[in-house]
């Protein structure tokens, strides 16, 4: 593993436009279970996954009923606001601070990348600590709207103060389109990058799982995305690195160049320290 950690640090140090894609495996060491790992939420409770597939459909049919259930019922994660970033999140934040990582695209809704120092963040499946207008995509912190009061005064669902559209949680449900601002930006980043670091995802949920495939397939003619004056020009080939507890379809299909198999919280800080040494940061 040490050899691969050194290789990843060298690849990152050589990159011109590296991005990170992350999944629930980033947050298990913060105490938040993943979905499909050995003690994942769906692994332990397949019924919860089946119910999750119905959630967006129910919202579209009956936004008021959906909100009443949300405000009065339990959340499968409990209160995500109480969790802290782990060494993996901090290392990702540091790699952005060193100018190595340009963007992080996460499937996680727990807000831990932001708490871990990441600034340029795309929350592909939204964030459980935020709300979003489904019409104009305005987003606000959950605490900005008093949902219990709206319930008491029978004024659910919340409506957007900008456009009057219906507001839902920012988290993207199964079957719900990825908000187009995030979807477009993520696609652009996948085309732009010359290195993609993929941490803690089983890579089985689409369209997110398309992004590594795009990075693998793109052509050298996308050099327009990298300013030649920066010197290093991408070869067109994108280095795709996985850090995960187990192989994934990206490993099996050869989408990733290599898998560093193990714990993210142990591996990422070593990579960040090695990049610092190489770049004399
Ligand atoms: N270090 C390395 N890998 C880990 C760690 C860890 N500490 N903990 C878990 N993993 C790995 C698991 O082995 C698994 O392969 O992370 C991966 C997490 O996969 P999933 O649980 O499927 O999570 P994710 O890929 O993010 O799921 C995608 O599915 O249910 C939806 O919307 C939900 O965003 C989620 C999407």
C-alpha cells in the first residue's frame, strides 16, 4: 500500500487539474454508516432502501403530506448536524488548500467536507442541512425556515420567497433529477480534470457513477479547458485513482488506474503529507 500512496502523491503533484469524487465511505470514520458496506444502512435494512425509492414520487404527488411526514417522523441518519469531519475530510481540505485539488464532487449529504475545510464543493445529492426551491434552485440553511411553526399553522409545504415555488429538503431522492446547476458543473469538472481521486464510493449509483467513465473516455482535444500558459498540458488521458475498502465496478472495469485498498482516514492523510513533501509546501 505504501508504494501506491507514494504513486498517488506523485500523480497528484504532477497534475494540472485534479478533482476528488467522494461517497459515504468518506464519513464512516466520523460515525455515519455507509449504505452498501458490510454494516451499511441499506445492507442492514433493505426495506429502508425500498422506502427511499418512493420518497420523491410521494413528494411530487403530495408535497404537504411529504413535509408533514418529514417534520413529524424520524430521520434515517438522526441529526447529521452533530457529526464532525474525520482525518480524510481534513486531508481533502488540505489538498485543496495546497492548490492540488480544484473541486470536490460529493454524493454525501452530511456537510462534513465543508466542515473539513473544502471550499469548492459540489454536493451532487444535495445536503441534509439545507433546503432547496425545486423551481429556482435557491438554497437556504434548514434553520432559516421554522418548519415546526408551518406545521402548527397548517402552512406546509414551505414556499420560496424568491419565486414562490415549493421548497423541499436539498437532499436528492432516488428518481429526482440532479439539480441542473450541480449536474452541469460536475460534468464540466469531469471533462476538465487530468486526475480524478475517487474516495469511498461503491460507484453503483447513476448518474454520479458516469463521471469517472467520462474522465476515462475524454479526448486530448479538451485541452481548451487548461490554459496552456500554465505550462503542463494534459495528455488527454486522465489518471483515475480509487481509495476504497473494497474493489468496485470502476476497479473491475479498468476505469480506475489503480485502487489503494484500505481505510480512507489512514490513507488520505499520508497522501497529503507526501504531496506536501514533493511540492515542498
Ligand atoms: N475507508 C475506505 N472505504 C470505505 C470506508 C472507509 N473508512 N467505509 C466504507 N467504505 C467503502 C465501502 O466498502 C463501500 O464500497 O465505501 C463504499 C461506500 O459505498 P456506498 O455505501 O454504496 O455509498 P455511496 O457509493 O456513497 O452510495 C451512493 O447511494 O443510497 C444512495 O444517495 C445515496 O449517495 C448515496 C449513493
